C-alpha cells in the first residue's frame, strides 16, 4: 500500500514537472505574471510529491518489504538499520530517485529564496529545472522504477554489497548528488539568461551562492569517497584516477573554474560569454558523470551494448540538454556584450589564468577518461589509461596554478602591479623557504622534489594569510585599527582565504604521503615483531569473531614506541554471509605525524600470516584540507551580500549614481 | 579501485567484485632491495589484465601475481626496465600499459590538453587585442574639467 502511494506520487511528480516546464516559460514569453508564478508552486508541489515517493521507498526498506523487487535485490532483514536506510540509494533505481529528489529540493529552494529575482528570469529558471525533472522522471518510470512489485515475494533479500556497508559511504552519494545536481541551478540560470538575452553582474551574483553550495557538497562528497577508499579498500591509497572518481572530479573542476569566473563577471562585468559556457559545461559534466556510472559503459563498451535501454536513455538526456544548451549558446552568445576591459596583469588576468589552467586540467581528465572508450569503439584497439598518465598530464598543470594562486588577490582589478604583489608576499616567501629547508632537514631522504612540494603548500597557505593580513594592515597600523579592519573585512574575503588555505593544507598532505610513504610486507608468525617508522608491532596471533552479518578473523597487533605500548591494532578479514563476500578491514592508528596502517593478509604455511604495514605521513591533511575548503565556502555563503537580494543593492547603487552626475 | 564502488552502487552486480586483500606477497620480494625497488616501479605502470584499472602492484588476482613474478625474473636476468616492459608488452599487448605510449593512435590522447591550453591562450590574446583596439577607436575620452572637479569632490567625501 505504502509502495503504491510512493509509486503514484512519483507519477504525479512527472505531471507537475511537465506543468513546471511549460507554463512558466510560456508565461515569460507572453509576459503573463500569473502563468510565471505557476513555476514556484509547481516546484514546491514537485518537492512534496517526490518526498512522499522517497519516504515510501525508505519505509519499504526499513520494514524489509520483500514484495518490491528493488528491496529484494538490495536489502536483507539482518542488515543493520543504518544500511537498510542507506540501501535506499545504494542501488541504481533508488539513487536515481534520490537524484530527482535533490533536483526538486534545489528547484524549490530557488522558488523560495529567489523572491528578488526578476519574475521572467525566475520563471525561465524554474522552467528549465522542470524540464530536467521531466527527463529524469520519465527515465525512472520507464526504465528504472524502484516500485516494481515481485510475485511471489521471497522470504529474504539478497543483501547490500558488504563493501558498501560503511558509515562514510552511506552519506557519500547524497553529498555527491547535492553537488552534481546543484550545478543544475547554474545551468538553468545560464539557459534562462540565453533565452531572455539579458545578462549582467547581478546574474553572476545570483548564480554564485548556488554554485558555491554545490561546489561545497561536491568537495565533501568526493572527499568522503576518497576517505572511504583509503580505509576500507586496504591499499593505503587515497586517489586512484579511476573513471568513477574522474566522473565526479570533472564537474568539481568546472565548478571551481565557474566560481572564479563568475567573480570576475560580478565585479567587472567581464568574461560573460565564458561564464555562461562554464555554467553549461559544469552541469553537462555532471550529466556525463551520471551517464558514465549508470550506463555501465565504463565496465566495458560491451556491457553497455548488452543492456542498452538505460544507457541510451541517459545518453539521450545528456545529448538533449548539453546539445540544446550549447546550440542556444551558439545562437545567442553574440548578444552578450562584453563589459570591462582589463590588462593581462590584473585580478581579472589572474582569474583568467586560473580558468585556463583548471579548464585544461579538466580537459586532460576528460580525454584520459573517455579516450580508451572512444578508441575501442572506433578502431577496436584496446589501451589503458591509468594513474601514470594522469599524474603526467594533470600534475604539471597544478604547479603553475599553485604558484600563481597567492598573487591573484594581491593584484588590483583592471591593472595590477606584479612587482608590488611580490613585495607584499615576502613574508609568505620567507615561510616557504623555511618550510623547504625544514622538509629537507626532517626527511633526509626521498625524492628531492618533495621538499619543494611542501614549500608550494606552505606558499599557498601563507599567501592566503598574508592577503587577510595585508587588507587589515597588520603590522603597519595601530592594533585597534587592525582589529577594526579585520572585523569589517567582508566574510567572502575570509571565505576565499580559508578555502585557499584548505588547498594548501591538502597539498602538504598529498606531497608528504606520496613522497615519504614507507611500506613493509612481511610474513609474521605469532610472537614475532616488525618495525616501521619508529613503531614496533608485535603480532599476537589471530582471533575469530562474529559480527551482526559477518564472521571475521581479527589480527592482534601490540603497537609500541620506544618500549612503551601505544595501542593495539586489530586489522581483520571479514566474510559476509549475504551476499557472500570477503572484505579487509585495515587497522589504522591516526596521529598528527601520520597514519600507521596495518593490513592482515592470507594465512601462509606453518601458522604465519602475510602482513602489510604502511606509514603514511601527514595523510590526514588531505581530508582536513577538504574540510577547510568546505568551511571556506560556508563562511563565504554567510556573507551578507549573498543573503540579501542582489537587485536591491544594485538599484540602490544606481540610484546613488544618478544624482551625482 | 573505486570501480568497486561503481559496481556495487550502480550496477548492484556483487559477484564481479574484487576482494580487497594483499597484493605483493612476502615470498615474491627479491633479496636485492635495489632490484625490488625497480620491480615495484615497473609493476605500478603495468595493468592487471583481468581487473578494472588496477596495477599488478595493487591486485591480488593470480594473473597479476604471475606478472609480478615474471617482471622479477626478467630483472634478475639483468634486463633493463625498458627491456622488461617491452617484453611484457610483446606478450600481452599495449593494453597492459597504464600509461599509453606516444604514437599515432594516442596522438589525440596526449596532445588534447596542451592543444586546448594553447588555443585558450590564443583566444584570450586575440580577444584582448581586439578589445584594446576597439577601446582605442571608440576613444577613451578624458574627463572634462568639471568632471574632474566633481570626481575629486566625490573622492574626498567618501
């Protein structure tokens, strides 16, 4: 019964989405305010209906309603409650439902918070949002319906893949989708602007908070996935340039570029055409990410051809929206008049360089991910493109980007002074040098480039701090003035600085763990000891244990440092019963200096086990860096200028300017 | 590796999941640390043919183990890194390389990003030049005496 309610709500939502697509855009063309206003109510109605559908499916999962095919295939009555709930989106059908739910959430947020938007722009934005909903709801209802019943209903479900039964992974997809789908707002704004043919700095100011929110969620979503891979997969790695990772990384790169170019547009009325194009690209890459992971095309071109219904449908959606938006862009972009001029060395110029490097990096990832598929489809030749390729192409682009990063905020708009900026950055340069020397002294060995990498991270961090210090006139003005200035700095300035610090912190972690990771692979018998990075690990044997839905072999390691016991690490090998799968749980001792990471391997002859130890120096800084970036975004979002409607301010300013002339 | 995630979340096809476990086994490790180090460097760039996007250094598949042993055997015979890789490629094809060689069929792969970068630089340069010329033609009129007075008054007030 509950499933039918959900099913019905899902179909109704499609109807409402159709209304949301047609009426507001039509109304905007005719200048009919009543028709335009339908958009807002339709967006709210759609959210309510999809919530009902989603809750319906969740109840089916929680109560283990095995008359639903989707629940049978992905749940099990013995599964812990958390994973019964996360199982709702731990599969194709449910995750698509989550996708449209989040889409509706963003749509209704625009309807709610967009009161200051010009009515025709708002109507067009909601209309475009509605059309995306129509496409995906049709997709769900025709090819991926989570409410399909099964008869006769089995007594037990098949269970959720045990490797996915993990707290971090439970919330990884929702965050990722908040990011993916959040870019749809920027997309809808871009298409709406192209329809109306009007675009101005206020447009950029409306788009930026939405893009920023999407970017924050995507940052955390990707970071969670990386953290999960680090501790769950047992390889000690944190990023693998896997196509699935790349699929989420490309929208992130495009979104990062968009945030920066929209800044230029908001402040200087320049880069309009490019910003609109980026807004379209960011969401198109999200659609492509959805296509890549949903269609099965990544596993192999052949598995795509075997069951093409879903893949072709999403491909069609992608081509329709990307192609449609790009065609509209091509025909209308000429109308967008370019604004402010600027010299190559200027704040604008720095942001253009940022965009150029990030876009090129995104292109490198794009080509590396899709080229093997394209080559195989066209010529039949099979090649592999893996981490060594991406490290060789993506890496070099990041170095100039990071070197240039602190300069950007120190250059003034229109025409900057690079010599003056360098002088203002001398404190940062000093700390960078200090960090390089310290890194050489502490490491003693390892690649000679690594200390320079540490210096780069420090340069970015200190550059961001210097900028805030410079704007507050630190050490150049009396203390009370400095404090007053610090208080009066806009939150967005703090947000940008904090986000940049996050990047620097992440760079430190990446460089340290890549360059100085130590590893030891040994065969250990109970009672034997191994040592790594100053730790002594005594192997005390293996003990069997029983979990709620698995049995495991737990290795016992007594960790000591300088003769004193620090902790015990219990890496284990688990065997889940439904579905039958073996997983490895690493034993990790986290510390500021780095992680001690122990993986228990197979039993060898004569009672010994093969064991792998890692020491990953500063590895946690990678994820701490992403959290700092998230916080930077949060601080920026809390800026008054973004909360208060932009048009009001713009009007006030215009009113001030007129009498002065 | 996140392929696991892909398969699990998106296709719900549990049977094809690789089980995460140890790759390089203690008994495979060469006695000579320098040689072992070279073996590890080589293995990181060779693909486990039966896995998704995993190097033989990371994979616990039997075939990956065979390849690791093969690499070490060739190294022990005194071959250079290039010779070892060439041998593996001659046996298993180019698919085994995680970093494709620069050749005619990988031209686009390797040159796309640099090309996009230089096209970007070119477009930027051209639009800058064009707009600079436009601005000159439309004449950036200097302010009149009254405008200058008004401006300095405004600046003083603020």
